[in-house]
C-alpha cells in the first residue's frame, strides 16, 4: 500500500474533509451519540465549515494516499482560547478506519503540533469523548490526561477528557524535529 503523506489543506480539499468527518463520526460514535444525529450529519455542511477555516488560514492539514492524493484523514489546530489548559488546541483529528494503522494519526498530530509551535505555543491540548475507543491513542503519543468535563451534544449528556502535551515537543517525541 502507498504511504500516507500529510500536507496543508487547500479549499478544494473541503468536500473530502467533510466526507471524512461524517464517515469517522458515524464509525466512532454509534451508541455514544444518538443515531438520528449521526444520520443527519451532512458532508456539505461540514465541508462548508472546513472551507471557511482553510480560507482564513487556520491550521488544517490532510493525510492523503496515492496519486493524485485521496484525502483519508485530517486535523485542525489553533491557538487555544483563554482559560484552557494549554497555549494551543488540536481541534480535530480524524482518519478513515481503513488507514488507521499506517501512522497517519501520528503524522497528522505531529503536523498540528509543529504548526502550533510555529505560532509560539509551548503546549497543546485536545478534548476527546471519554467513550471514544480511540482515545488511548493520545496517551500512546505522550498526551497526559488532565481532566474531564461534562458536555451536552446532540441531546446526549457526555463526558470529554482533556489530554495535554507540555512541552509541545512531546507531540513528536521530544527531539525538537517535527
């Protein structure tokens, strides 16, 4: 199988990013989020949101495979809001199921960390639903669990867990090279 490549997203990637978002949520969240909500997810609506983020220059990156480069995953990152546990926030990290064991998640998270470090962030965090079976991936990559919070999403009461990388270099193994 061809190796995954990671690059900065361009506006033309938005439809594929929207499709990955919907597919990964429908795969990861049955039994966690209401079925009706998962069925109502819209590729077009998600694509519009990501297109706007890309156009304003937010840190959106895609994992591609093959030529010309089919989008199979993505991440987005930004400076954290005031009062959060770190300087930078990884907002999203999604990879299609068939491409999870190829190192794409690590490559995407590394790219998000390098982007945040380039903004001057010294630490990074993300939220993940506690019931998400993939959440231990973040611990495997050096994320330190720092707390939990109750949220309501799509009519469901959920618990989310925060993971922090401090210093931010922990995102790529601490060697200072992203």
